[in-house]
C-alpha cells in the first residue's frame, strides 16, 4: 500500500527550497481523505506553479494514489498569512474598496 502522506511529502520537498518547513495534516471523514499542506511563504509559488498547473498536477497524482488505495484524496494548500501581508504592501491599490457596477458605469460616462 502506498503511503499518501509520504508520497505528498516526497513530491513537495523535491520542489521547494525549505523542505524542513513542510507540514502535512491528514484527516479522514465521510467525504474521503483531506490532506492540508503548509509551506514557507517563499515556496508557495513553486507549489502553486504558473497558472496553478503544479498544484493541479500534484492533486491528480494524489487522486491516482487514492484510487490505488480505494480512497478519495483531496489536497488543500494553505496560503501563509505573510503572503497576504506582502501582497497588500506591494500593491496598495488592493486596499481600495471596489465599486459597485452602477458606480463603475457612472464613472464611464456612457
């Protein structure tokens, strides 16, 4: 039997620069197996990949492992809170409240 946690750990640690900060939590409920992944904020982009392709590939591989073990495996990747803070600092426009559709249409003066 293939160990799903060990498999995920092997794949993730091969992709990132800080493998000692990988944390995987495995829970089982009526929906199947949920694996929650935490990595260092600097490694988040490597796990997600361009357009989310790396994360999709990891999820597909986990589903294959799940099929071998007659289990449904889902992966949740926790985004570190530092990533949110950095994004807000780097892009101050993101702190501006968005407009309603009506307000945006008024601004366009059509």
